[in-house]
C-alpha cells in the first residue's frame, strides 16, 4: 500500500544531553519537569539522605487519598507535646482533617502529623507508616523508606532527591494538596498559620511545596513553580543556601526549556479515502496528545512527518490505527503518535445478478 508523507517543520521538541554547572550548595539536588518526566539538573540525586519535614508531603498524600477532609477529629493524647514544630494541639480538641492538613503543611506541625496518622491509620501510627511505604512503592520511589509521619530523626528514614521530586510531582496532581501548599497564610481552628516556604513570597510563579530541617538532615526543601504552561519541581537535601539553590535551578529550567503540546501545532490531514465502504472517506484523528520538552535554543529544528495510506478498505472500526505521526530532530526519531479512524465504516456489498433481477421485478 502506497503511503503519502506530509512533512511540516516547526518547533516541538529538542533535548540534548549536556553538562552544565550550577553553583548549588546542596549535597543532593534535582530539577524535574513532571509532564515529560525529565530530569533537567541533578547533583548526587540518587544518594539516600534524611529528609526531615519534607516527609510530610507523603503524609498529606496518604491522608488525602484515604480520609474525608471534612471529618472532625478529637485530638488524641498521643499527639500532645510532640517535639519540634507544632500546632500546639490540646487533648480532646476537635479539628477537621482539613484544618490539620493546613497545620501539617504550613506550620509543619509534628503533632498534626501524628493526629492525622492516628486517624487515617485507624488508631495505629504504625499502620499509617505502612501506608506511606506502600504508596512510595506504588508511585515508583525506589530508594525511600519512611519510619514516621513527621520526619523526626529515625534510623533508616531516608529518601533521595529524585524520589522526592517524583513524590512532589505525584502530590501536585491532587487539587486539594496543590491548594494547601500554595496557601501563604490562613486562620484555622483559631490559629493563624503562615507558610514556611518563603519562595511563595519571593519567586514569581512559585506554588509550594514543603520545607524541612533537622540538625541531622540539614536544610531540606521541595519546591514547585509554574510559568508559561510549564511546571518545574526542585529538590535540595542538606542545603545551607536552599532558597538561592532553588531560585538558580528554577531560573535555569524556565530560561532554557519549554513544554509544548502536539495539539498546539495545527490540524492533521482530516480524511482518508475508503474503498468498498458505505461512505467515501473517514476522518482521521490523533490517538492521543503528547507533550514535548523543548530546548529553547533549538526551536526551529523539528519536523513533523505524517504517514497515511492513499486509501483504506472497508470495513473500518472506529479506533482502528490508520497511520502515524513521527516527530524527528535532525533525522533522529523523538516520538510517534498513532493516527486512528474517528468513525466506523461498514462494507458495501454489491448485489448479485440474481438479486438485481429480483429487485427489478419487485419494482414492476
């Protein structure tokens, strides 16, 4: 079957592996673009380290996925007096799950973490921690193990910069989580809470996520920002100058890359002829939309090649693969997307000679 090739040149994707230097204070760091799952910068990003209160990202995820945020909780005695940063919860005090989540993520309340874990784990903090570890495994965190819901020092409670970036990207898909961590300040349960993440106040496009500190872990920070339709996740572990580390990483990403969706670049050929069908042609559509990470310096080097047959034979079922689109850079295949039939076409069966004769006499 002969194929026509339609070639259109425009910007879609270009990512070149190259070395670059950023003056980053962190022992481990990573800059991650979640839509295309691309690491843009890494420094010792797979080394297991303590992660302090950035642990609470996972705590919030597990709570949001397993509890009703409107449910009221009577603070159990086990939460009261938890060391470190605190909401200063009182035994028997009633707060909603939502209130406690704000206290967890803005105030970094270790007591809020215990209260939420106790509630979501049906009275067992250990059961809740098992849920945290099961979630970590499910979303692909390969070098992470949690021992508690708040990040207080515990032997074996570790993660990596890459794993934390993966966790943050997953968490930000939850609208409830994204709303909480982007909140600069709020009053809940009679408490005025201010987000510890000062990037929300000093960096354009910042959208959260979580700070952390212990003497053993050092300063830890997981942040997110959005500009021009692209979201970036930055992580630093054991970083004396974490705010500036994140500004440098985020600026690097936004200055050099863009995420572009294939649908932004015009219509595909709309029809293919059908032979032997009940209609003469079928509409063709992309099976899916994909996003590409585009290196801004290479914005004119991408070709889109559309491969479609001159015709197809009936019958055709909606969703049948008819052709494909290929995206290439300097002859190298970057991605392909299948083109499918948007409608079904039945086979048109010609009447036999006997049927024609009978039809002739029926009309008499």
